[in-house]
C-alpha cells in the first residue's frame, strides 16, 4: 500500500530525512516512533502530499506522492498533529463542510460524533471546545469519507485515559475493516498495543524496523524476579534462560516456598533507548 525507497528531504541546506526505506502492507498498523523533532510529522507530510520537493520515492496506493492529483485525497484520511477546524462553525458544520470536499459517500456524522462521545456537543461552536474535544473531532474528520489509508499524527496525545481507550478501539476497528494505518506517536505503550510493526526514527534516520515483539525480544535477555521469606522478605533476580542453574530458586520451588515470581521483559521504551541511545522526549 505504501512504498518508500531511498527517501531524502531537507528543509534547509542540511540533509534531514536521509535514505529512508520501508513498505507498509494493506491492513497493517505501522508506527512512526521517535523523540520530538525526529522527523515523524515531516515524513507524514511527504506521504500525504504536503511536501513535494523530496528525493527518492514515496508511493502511496500506486501514486508517487509528489505527483498526486486532487483525487489522491479521496482515499486517504489525515488526522494532523494540530487540529485544523473552523472555530466559528459547530462540530456538525465542520464535518459537513469538510465532507462536501469529497465526491464519495460520507459516513453518518451522528454515528461518528457518538463514537467519540461528542454527540451532545455536536451543535457547539469549535471555539467552545476543549483541547481533547478538538482532538476527537479532528480524528473523526479523518474517518468521514471512509478512506482506505489513515495517517494519524499522535491521535491520543493529551487525551484522558478513557478517551484514549475509545480512540484506540476505533483505530483497531478500522484495522479490522482492512484499512491501512500510519500511526505517529511517542507513546510506546500505545505503539506496543496497536502497531503490527514500528519504525524507530531519530534525527531524520530510520534506526530500526520490526514488530514490537521482535524488537523487545531482540535485546536484553528477559529476567525473572522472585521473592521469598528468610528472616525478612528477600528479592532476587535471575535470567529466564538460566533458572535451572539458580540453586536458591530450585530449592524454593521444591519446597513451595516462593512468595512471588514475575518475569521482567524489557519494554519497547527500554529497547528504543538501547537501540537509539536516546529517550523518547
Ligand atoms: N516548515 C519547516 N521549516 C523548517 N524546519 C522545519 C519545518 N517543519 C519542521 N521543521 C524541523 O524539522 C524537524 C522535524 O520536525 P517534525 O515536525 O517532523 O518532528 P516530529 O518528529 O514530528 O516531532 P514531534 O514529536 O515534536 O511532533 C524539526 O527540527 C523541525 O524544527
Ligand atoms: Mg510531530
């Protein structure tokens, strides 16, 4: 669905995005992960046809992005990092206006508003919306024309946990319908849950690309942590692949004396730091 080959781009004389290569299959949720300023939104702007002076190839649905015509937007939905809505119009008027730009049949506006908990506020002006309400409205705006490819730039950023859950469930529902989704985030928990594959992007370069599971398993052997009662509660750790060599652990198991036992897999955040040498913010 998306093929990026030897892609490079610069806002200035200095190279910024350098030699980016990846493909995204139909029906996949593909994550762009990286710290602030890494180039995630820039990459998304190229794929959505907003930046055209790049080198290499960025092909979306068979179209080289820089050569796109207006038809291109019939089949992609974009949830921009910063909401782009008309403040003086109500939510319903915004959706009706943006919907009128497409020739396709639209989804039911009330159903979309209901899905993100905005039905009751549909006739309120966007200027009276809170930040999270604007984010949710901006998100359903991307779904309005039922596109096959969705570009979502930090859709859950700044949302409370229950609204964030609602958005994630909608994203998973879109995937079930066969949509292809590019998800930009610096939230590793969301990425681990939602993405089939993730690309780590740092300083305009792609540093790793794999499934969250493979990335997590690729580095640092998993450990277990166990506790038992001696004179007081004791805690020990050992590598998961060396449990039989841990005499204390074997003895505790034999005598049913373990108080607790947990496995300690690294998180995607740990792996990100290990691979890129950088944190996520
Ligand atoms: N229009 C522009 N002109 C010049 N430089 C820009 C422009 N837009 C972005 N940049 C620069 O490009 C770099 C990458 O920006 P980008 O928005 O792609 O980062 P990001 O990974 O999306 O970060 P964040 O997580 O903060 O959204 C930054 O250094 C930014 O200052
Ligand atoms: Mg960004």
